[in-house]
C-alpha cells in the first residue's frame, strides 16, 4: 500500500522483544513478526496491536509502561535498537512513529538496562529510586499564604527560561539508561536547578541540594561527563544543570556546616 492512493504506507516488521517473568527470572528475547502496521502508528500503538494479536492467540501480552502518551509523564521508557526512546532526538517513545523505520526492519526492544532500575516484568522497570531523590528535597515548604499575583516577584527572563528548561524533565530515566556509569546526575540536576534558580526555592536551596545529591549517590553511579544523558533526554535538557548542581553542592557543604556550628 502506498501514499499515492490516499492511504498511509504500512510496515512489516520483525520485533525482538525482551521477555522476563519477574525480577529473578533470567529473561530472554522473543521474536515476533508484525505486519500491516501503519506508518502513522506510534511505537506504543505497535505494541498495542501486537498485544491484541497475542491475546487473541491465547498468549501472554507484553508488559510495558505507559500513561499519557503525549510525551509528558515519562513512563514510556524503552530501549529501542540500543537507543533510549529510539532513533529520533528529543522524542519520548510514545511520540516515536513507525515512519522512522523501513518496512522489513528488525527492531530490538529492551527495558532500561541499569542496576538501579530492576525489571519488574518484560519491559517494565522499577524507577522508584527517582522518587527517593524527589522525596528528600524536590519541593519548597516556604509558607506563602494566599496565592500571590503572578508578577509579584520579579524574575529576570533568562532565569525564568533556565528554570523552565530544567523543569521540563519528565523523570523517564533515559539519562540513567544511556549513561555508561548508570548515573542520575542529569535528572537530579534538573530537579534541583529548576527550584534553586527561583526566589521561592532559596530558603531551602542548600539543604535541598545536599539531601538530593547524597540520596542520588546511594542508588546511582558517578558522573564522568560522557554526555550521553543529554543526547538521550527526550526533553533535550542541557548538562549545564549538572554543573549548576555541582556548584551548589560544593557551596552547601560549607554553608550547611556553618549552620550546624551555630546550633
């Protein structure tokens, strides 16, 4: 079928998908032939179609994470042909469409490969280590009373832009999966930076930084500036946030020590 007759072209694909019954199962690849897939279908829709066929045949469906399917929630975490979220830059798996693949292609689909993200089943990982980092400081607790006017606190445009760019992080874990060290510095740097740049985040700035960085270090490897995290990030967050985090962490070790010495 071709585009010339008013229909979208279709793809006939070979999928090699990681199957794993549970965290303690060794796991294996299974091969599936999937034909007549519209080039307009998203990657998650491809998996939906495959699952419908598996269920119709009385077979176990493939388990994978998904929610909003709009590139916002970050749950669609898949390694596709060895690339986090697939071959298209700045795109989450749910935004990747089959037109990026040629008909007849073989596509290898795996879960995130990181010790800190153990496999729950098939393509679904446990990313609760990210939650531990956010729980210790990814918020502000300064009492604000009633909701203030939006323009009550003047914030320079470059600062607000930088904070918003960091806040784009959807916590998908692609940065960890792509990093040779399994580091979470891009994620943590983004969560710290988007609060630490704003006036509302200043009262807890250094306590937040110290707590989040040290919690991160309990679960993840160390950053050695490979830069793979920035390339894999579906929101294209800059590794500048790592530099800002490191600078604030260094300051925090001095400032927090001074505060303790006064008590």
